[in-house]
């Protein structure tokens, strides 16, 4: 192993830079060169890679986003696009590839590995926490903290004005951000894609929980089956005469910001382990963290299976509703 390539791909996540730093520094400690590719698979297609130096990764552990840039490349989905990417990987003469991203990025890695004989290791980086095989993904903890601090602020105005707020959070297919920010902010209800949303029950919860104070916080995952915060608000409005309803969509604010301590440490452990895997000659795995232990699962499994909130936690969330 003399040279490896590194990309960040898909939605950016706080902590990706900490991981880039760990990959570069660990590789260099073994005299392995790192080619940092800009903008994920798109930069791979366009040949935008350069050798990473210690200077490149100095003072980046605290930065949100990704210094390498990222993209959701449509061209990489085509055989022609991938052939261009493969030609560049061969030109750079790399002996391995580290992909930091979500399941879409891993699916790209999996397809690539069928077309080029190159060891590939995935590192889960997404605020959604929807990757199977790890307790947490890089960026999730920071995003959760961002959401909780936003909801705390919204609660101030909700209670001052006696309003019901529907706060929409990210998570296209997964309710982790909604569920856990809801638990941490003491929300009155949480609507997530993993559960069917009962509008009548929601109306009842709002009526019960706002008794005496006439304010409530409902967290809505953007992927909820009944719609986003705006749609849910429209659906319950006819049944809540006299209530002052508002909606707030947190959006991309959730993806930015300096990574939390937990994300910095997780990202560093994962980046370090990714390089160790390549050195050991392993390929086709995603690095995960289960408690204090580093684990690896096949990329194939990490793509096929999806992390889901545990039934215990869902039950707890339901029990904590005002009835
Ligand atoms: O995958 C992370 C994520 O932030 C999702 O929660 C969200 O649905 C999506 O990315 C938004 O993607 P984009 O920024 O490309 O619109």
C-alpha cells in the first residue's frame, strides 16, 4: 500500500474534516501518500485529485463541511462516467480508496468495485444516522445538538405567544434526528417515517399537551408519511379552532457548524481504522463503531439494511406524551 485516494461524498456532515485529517495523518505515519479528490465521485470523473500534505489538514478538525468538497454525481451513475473515474484512479496509481459518505456513496463504491480491482473502505458520514452497522454516523451528534438548541429557542417564542409549533427536521428516510431531538427537547409529539401518522391522535395530543399553557412543540421528520411540517399543519388546522399554529423548517442549518466533541472523536477513530483496514489488505467493508469497539461490516450489507429506531425508544416516546 503506497498510495490511497480519498473522497467525501453525498450530503456533507460535520466531522468529515476530522475524518479526512485522520485518514491523511494515519496514512502518512505509514509512509502512504493520499490523493484527496475534490467533490466526491464527480471530481474523480474529472481528474481533480491532489496529493494531501500535513498542511492541508492542519486546523481543520474544528471545521464543519468538507475541505475536499462533495457532490451527488449523476454522471457517476453511468458506465461512461465510471470509466472516466477508473481511468483517473489508474492514472494516479492508487492502491486503495476511502469513501466518506452515506449509503448512496457506498452504493457507488460497490458498483465501482465490480469494475476495478481496487480495495475500497467506506466510512459512514451523514447527519441522518441511517446507516446499518454502526451506533452512530459522523455528523449526527452535531446535527442533533443544532436541532435541540433551535427547538429550545422556538419553545421560548411558542410559550410566550401560546402557539403550537411544527418544527421540520431533516431525515429523508429516517427519523433518528426527529426522534432523538424530540426526546432531548421534550417535544410533545414526534412524527417519523418509520411510523404511520394518525392525524386524529395528533390533534388529541396537541389539545391535551397544550391545556393550561396553549403551547406545544411537534417535531416532524421531513420524510414523514403524512407530509412535512407545513402539510401536517394544514391537516390538523380544521380541528384546532382557536389555536395559533406556526411551522418552522430548520433546513440546511442542521448540516453546518463546527463538529461536536463526540463527532470529532468518532470521525478520527473511523478515519484511523479505515487506513488500518486497507493496510491489512481488507476491502469491501464499512467501518462502524459499537460502543468503544471498532467494527466492520460488508458494504453490501450496509447498503441493503437500514438502521431503525429501537421499539423500546419508540415506546418510551409514546409513553411520554400527555394523554
Ligand atoms: O442525507 C442527508 C440529508 O441532509 C437529508 O437529511 C436530506 O434529505 C438531504 O440530505 C438533503 O439533500 P440536499 O442538500 O442535496 O438537498
